[in-house]
């Protein structure tokens, strides 16, 4: 057993738009699971991952070991999710801190996406084309979505930061690594008039809340939100958002791994070992604060996420 590397047991969420990829990754049984989300690292009340070799929930384990996992906040401020979008996700938005706290929530929700796989023609939606809140409301009311939405092609290794208050959606045909603030709140604007097979009804929309948090005209362009990631070296930092998180890309070509801080490594390709702990595609491990280099074997790459204060 490693003194610094702790495997996490993920949580699986069935979604109307989910696919079957995760059934293969995690050897899940059931033909109609349609797993859309894997909560790879979560300490939220809505879903708290198990630290498998400790028999403790992540939220508890972090609090019990402040020397390994020092942080200024009471709880883990971010949440890591893998998303298999077989179909389009709803057009949605998340609140900023101010609006969220007015609603009794701990924080707003900004997030980042790293595209792991993308079929030809896969797209995401970012922002809107309305020039005023009045125009936006009118177009939403009359369902003129072709006037509102901004769709963009995506490809593997694309990275996006989506600030709270930004209209967005992941389109079909993408596999996404998502890191977001630790709050489970989404205001849905449009869901393609789909019927949920479980309820027999269309999913709830949250137009009023969404309009309260969306800015018009949109303050961000595609170039503001897209972060180019070229051919990367080992342990390359690709995103830093103060007060939120830092993301680095890790490759196991190096025999050892030296990290500046504790955090979470999600394996996105290959398999091997990290400090004698076996890892493979889809696994996420919690790595404690360590002054030593951690031995790596095999051939794998991953995304390392840590708090960035």
C-alpha cells in the first residue's frame, strides 16, 4: 500500500444523453445503463467518493489527514467528472457566486473541459448572439434557438474554461474531462423537447433563473474561452484559475513524478503503476503532499488537478 497514492471509487450517473463507453471502461453490467457521468473525484453531499483502501469517504478522509491534504477551505472546492455525450446535453448555464449565495448555495459554478475524444463533426455550444437581455428573452420565448446559439467544432486536446453565467452545452460525440466548482446546480434553458423515458415527461427548464445570471451582450468570445494545448511535455501546466484549480498534463515516460502539491490524477490513456499502485484508463487517484518523487511504470497519461489559491 502506498503512503501517498489512494485510489478512489467513482460514482456512476445514468443520463438521458449518456452512452455505453463507461460500461467497457469500468466493466459495468446492464445493457440500458446509459452512463453519462462518472464522478471521479467528489466530496459533495450529493455524491462522496470512497477512498477504496481506507474505507472512508473522500470528504472525511481529507479532513482526517490535514498534513497530507492541507487546504484553506472547509471542503474540497472542486469536483471532477468524466462525460460520455452520446447525445446532445441541454443548453444550460450555472450561477455566479453572488446569485448562488442569494439562493442559499455555497458558491457559483465555473468549470473547465478537456476534450479526450471527439467524433468527426462533434461540437460544443458556447455563449449566445443576443445583444440585450430583452432580445435574449424574446428569442428564448419564441424558441428561435438558431439565432441564439454559438456552436463550435471540437477535437481531442481542446481545452475550454467556462465562467459562471456563460451559456453552454456539450454536443453529441464527445468524451470530456470536466472540473468544476463543488456545487450541483444547473439552470436548463433548452432540452430539445426530449421526453425522459423514466418520467414520461420533458425535463424541467429554469428560464427565469437562467436569464437572471446570463449577461447580454455576451462578455466572452470563443477565443476568450478556448485555451490552445499543443504537443505537451511531461507535467505541463495547461490551466490556472486563481481561487479555483490548476490542471497539468502528465505522461509516464519519465520514471518518476514530482508534484508541487497534493491533488488528483485521472488516467486518460494507458495503464501502469504510480508508487506501486496500479492505474488504468478512467481511474482517479488522490495523491497526498509529498516531498519525494513517486515512481511511475508502464505507459499512461493523465490530468493532474489541484487547488490553486
